[in-house]
C-alpha cells in the first residue's frame, strides 16, 4: 500500500499536487504535505503547503470531499459523509486519486512536495487506518496548463433571493479547481495605507479588474485580463473561471448598439408583434381586474404566460451586458436566481428600518461583528430581524402592516378608508363563495365582520380623502403605526428586485417605488409589450435560473447539465432567518400562507380563523386584496417566478425523462438531501468540539468534516472576494518568479531584478507585489488556539481565519 505525488507549477503560476494511491478498497486519507528545497532537506526546514481544495480523480467519482484541515493547512483530508465511497486501486502507481489546488511556499528547480511519516490511508471494509512512510514527489515541474476541470460561469446575484448561498457554492468550487475569480472592486477595500503604493492611482477601491462589476460599464474584461497578463510576461495567461456580481439597480439587458434596453418597447410596438399567447395573457389580466393571486393560481393563465415568454425568447436579440458576462468567462454559462416575490419582499423588509417605521415593535442595533457569522455578516448586523422579529413581531403581521401602509401609486393617492372597506367586503364575498364555512363560529364571525364593514361604508363620507404627510392620527392610513411618515427612501430596494437588479426597460417604463406594475402593463399596449419583451430577454440570456424554494432541484439540474458531482453542489444556507419560537395566528391567514408559498395561491381566498375576523378589521393580518396589492407591486418579479418555476420542472422532466427518469430524479434528490444533512450535522459537531478535537476525529476516521471545509461553506461573497484577491497575488508572484529566472533559488523573489517589491504585472488599477517569504503560511493563522480552562477549544470556523487574505502574501 503506497501513494505517489507529483508537483507542478503551471505557466499561469498556479500550484498543483496530484495524488495517486494503491489500496483496495480505499475509503479516505489524511496527508500532511510539506514543500522542501530538495529531497535531502531536513524536515524542520520544510514548510506546510497551503491547500485550497481537491477535485477530479477517483476520489471525486467515489463521492469524497477533499479539503485542508484548518486554515489552509493541517494536512489534506479525504473523507466521506454518505455512502461507501470506495476507490479501487490499479496497476503501477495507482489511479489519480485527486488533484489539489495549492500555493507552494518554495519555488525552485529542486523543490519537492512530501508527505510526513505517519500519514494515513483508510482502507478495507472497516476503513482501517494504515500508516505510511514519508513519500516525496519528483522535483517541481514547471510550465504547461493544468486544469482540475472546466465549468466556467457568471452568476448575477439578485436581492434577497438566497443568492449568497449559491454564490458561496460556486466560489468554493472555484477555489478547489483553481479557477480565477473576477474580484468585485467593492469587496476589496484597502484599509492599510501600505496597499496604496501598489495602486496605479489613488482611489477608494483596489480594482483587480476594470470590469462591469457593480458599476456596469458594459465592459467585457476577459480579454483585457488576458492581455494584461501577457504584457506582464505571464508564460500562460489564464482566463477568468467565475464572475459573481451583485449589481443592484443597473441595466443588464441593454441591447447592443441600440442604446436602449432589450426590454424597452419600440415606438408603435403592439401586442400583435408578439406571439399570440401574449395578447391572450394580457386579456386574462384585464378580466381579473387586479386580482393577481387569482390570475396566477390559474393553470391556463400560467400556460399562456410561459408560451408567450418562450416565443419571445426564441427571437431575442443579443444583449450587450449579458454577452460581456459570457465572454468574460470564455463563453461560460450565465446563472441567476429568483424567489417567490412575497417571501422575498418580507425578507427584504427586515433589513431596513421599515418594520419600526410602520409600527412593528422592534429596535434595531447595528454592529459590525458578533454573534454567529456567515463570512463577514453576523447576527448583530441584523439584530432587530434575527432576534427581535422572531421574539416579538409576527412576520406576516409586519407584512400586512407594510402592505397596507406603503403600497399605492403615491402617498397623496393612498387608498382611502372607503376604498379599503369596499375591498374588504369584496374579499368577504369571495371567501363565502369559496366553499362552506369550517364551522358555525367562523360563519358568525364573517357575518359580524360584514355588518361592521357595511356600517363603516355608510358612515364614511363620499369623495376621496387623502392621507397627509403629518403622520398624526388623522393623517396616516388605518392600521399604520404611530411612527409612520409616508414613503421611505430605502423602500426602492424592497420591491421589484429582479427587474432592478437585472435591468428593466428604459427610463420611461422603469418600475418606481409605490407603483402598481400590473396596472402599468394594462395602461398602454407599449407598456405590456415592454414588460413581456423584458421577460423574454431574461429567459433567452440565462442558461439556468435557480429557484430559492427549489434550490436543491435547481442544483441537481445544474449538475446534470454540466457534469458537476453532488459533492460540489453541497451548501449551507447563508444568512438564514431562524424559525420563530411560536407561530402566530396572523401567519395562518390564508393570504399569508399564499404569501409564504406560491403553490397555495388557490387557497388565498379561503376561510380565515374566526379569531382573526373577531380581532378587528384593522388588525395586522393579511387580507386577499392586500396579497393582490403585494403581487401587483412586484408584478414583473411575480411573472418571472411563475415562468421560471414552470421552466425548471419542464427541464427536469426532459433531463430525467419518463417514469424511470422521474424515479431516478427522486432518488438523486433524496441522496443529495441526505448528503447535505450529513454535512450540516458534521460541521455542527465540529464547531461544538473545537478545532483541535475536530482535526483529531478526522485523523482517526474518514467520516468527519474538518474545520476548513466547514469554514468554506459559511463564507459570504465579500470574504471570498478578499480570499481570491490574495490568490491572484500568489499566482502572479509565482509566474513572475519563473519569468525572471528566480526558480533556481530556494525562495520566491529572493533574486529578482533590483529586488523589486512588485512583479511587473498590472491588472485593473493594481500593481501586483512580491510575496517574498510570505508565500509561507503564517503560523499564527493556522495554529489552533489553546483552550481556556473549563471550555472547549476555540474554533475559527467562522469569520476570516482560514482565508488567504489572512494567511498568505499580504502586502504589508
């Protein structure tokens, strides 16, 4: 039983270690890799190899995860959390087990990578540990292009759709496969003055790429990135493998050369210019007269919508920004995500001060750190929503209050008490028509509510009474909190997130806060054409639109289409709101249930509990007409969700065709969810135990996730961007060392011309720097901290410990 290593520094400057093994069956491993100046070097002069992850080979095929132990070091762990995960040995040196993406601390012609005495393979039916003697690679091989697999992609994050979770998954995959990631400028502030000398000109951000990220200049930057590397003498310039962009309120779908938007209506545009189902769907909208939930609950209307959008998508013209994304990642796939709009809307409300300003009894305390964290986003950042809203505020009571107070055409045209009373009476008529009451108590409560509303209708003066800005008792809508002061500036981030993120129309038709986009589509034929063309362009440009509510199914489709293993699709939910300790009656109003789950729309006009009807007609529980207002205010989001929901399941049916395919999909979905549950359990156990105990468990048996793996799963886009920023510095330092002939020395940069502090490579506004001895991992970064008396050993599973940002090639 043995292993064999090979080490490569490719022409782009990336380090790789390939591991081959002879053992049958092999079920896991733990290897401590070090780089030595030569095979005869004393072990105490060797340095730990920083391991970003492993991919490919028999380990991936068998369902292993391959990860560093802690903070890029403490060895390499090959482990399995679900299934037998057997790897059979072969002849010669054995099959390729895995290919590691690494940062080599030493770069020289005689550099070797070695295991350590006592490293382990886990073999046999019982995964018994077998200790190995030290093994070393041949001297470092230079040049060429090494790849741990393709799969380039650009992911456009959308607001409050769970995009952070999917982005983290893509970034973990990029880290393991050595893909270059286009770092968003806003994610890399330079708090240390020592970075400023490395910027081509002084400005707020260090911009590794002059791209469209955040500012959306429509600049394709893939070619410029390759050209900058070639100009700097990188032997084998490397393209981007991943873009993750969150560009809120910017036009994504502008048509190339036209200056307008692919969603914008041309002068004289008419529905007759679109596929026939489009006019039929708009007719259905008119017939429902604003009853959005009833329209979307209709299977016939949903079918018309999908046929309309699919027909437009077939003839959609190229769009400049989407093509810029795609060319930046070398023709890779373009991804985004959507979420059921009322759920997204509710989640978005909690991030701002809207709850308190509409009477929700919470106080917001915002701090930069503390509590459980996901990357750099901690519980205290959302203190009023993650704690207070769970403990004191019914979530759908908050939604009802906000919908009642803020949704309308403008504050001076807010619905009057008379309008609302008529809408409530209409709701009661629809509830009565929906079916018999569940009991006599509900029937009596509904009749009493009807009498109260009829009396209010007779007592309210005719004519339109407008709400004033004063916020006094006579100046705010009924049911709004005492602190209500009219429209809120940050409300623009709450509604119509997908159109605002992905680009909508031209200036004349762009959705505005407090608008009713359902009515806007019916106000003019050009408006309807513009909206439907925008949806068609969206459908045409993205290879996959994931649905938050069906994220597991979306990921399985992604893996099926592009050959990604289940181990690369595993995720931990980012920034997820905790479930409330108790469920409030407001959450069980039929319209509130439909707001939480779009599949329940057909029951939105069902019978509410008698207690809700008796509580008061202005109590904060969601009425059906208020759900309709919420859907109309997020109408393009709603239509996009309905279409992409249908598209997702249609594509799944095609990828897993027939009854046998459907069974295979269900089995794979179940297997994936078991794997996710096992990962979550293992990481929770690791965090409770602490770093040292967790590492020790992984050395004893290949059934434990190590701390570094769990750390990767919990990082947000900001932290990942910092990490990849320093990975670029490592790569360019290594490439410059080869270019300058420094590979003959024991340490990178030791004999570079004039001992320059820079490598002579500039991308964006960053002049990349020499790592020198900082290619070696900082001991303070990866050494586990000692446990305090009476407490479990501290763990750095959260926060930034474990990132290249903290551990390698700092500029200071």
